[in-house]
């Protein structure tokens, strides 16, 4: 089972919540709120279910999990978009708004083979592939519950297909999510 859903911070349906909670000018709190509302919708529960109470907790490195349910979920946000995925197995997702990216600042995240692959490409394809590789690495680290506390460079991605990634002998299936034409969305699940 896999379900995912996205919402924009500017969607009118969220505005009453922002006003009620006094977070009209607080995008980080809005992202959290929208994520919880999307999660409730995916599970067909009342929206208030996750807005109050303690049914969601965070692991050591910030990965959220249910305290009283068997499903797994993950949340990602970029710019104005929030995406939530629910599955019957641990998952990691990452989304990034498509915008020009240079290898410079992100080169520390890529291994020698990935850098060689990227250097063969020309913009705008190179910029898009930088984002694709980045979202894969972040999705894998989020699946593991590590986030960016671990080195993204240690994740090796099958190039050029980008359908699998490995880290410390563990293999992950990579799927790209068709979320929005302005965003790249990636999901990672461990191969058993």
C-alpha cells in the first residue's frame, strides 16, 4: 500500500487554520500543519486527529512516526508545496522545486562517479539531474531515519537509470513521484 498527497501552503482550505492558530506569516508552522492535514486525509480520518494529541512522535534524528498505528509515513516540503506519503513499510520521500542548480555547493554530497556523470551533462538537464540525485539521497536518508545528519556522499545511485541506491550494503528502490510539473519528488523504500 502506498498513497501520497500534496497541498500548497496557499490553498484556501488551510487559511482558517492559519488564522485560528495565529500562523498566517509563519511558513514553517504552516508546512507542519498542512502535512498533518494531508496525513489525516490520506488515512481518511478527521483533520483534528493529528492537529492535537500525541499520536505522532519523532525519532532521534527527527523522522516522524505514529505512536498508535502500524502505517509508516514521511513528509517533505519545498517552497510552497507539502507532500505526504503513507505506506505499510518504512519510506522516505523528498521533494524539491525545480530551479537552476550548480554543482558547486552540492558537490560534497556526490561521489566521484556521480560527479563524472553530471559533468557530462549540459544545462538545463544537468541542473535537473543534480536535483534528482539530491532528492534520491535525501529520500534514502529519511527512510533510514537519519536525515542530513549522515553523509549523502555515502549513498551510491545506479546511473543513469537512478532506479536503485545503496548505502552500507543496504539496497533501496527509487521511485519518482508525479507530484507537480514544478517539482521533483522521490521516494525510497528498502529492498528486502
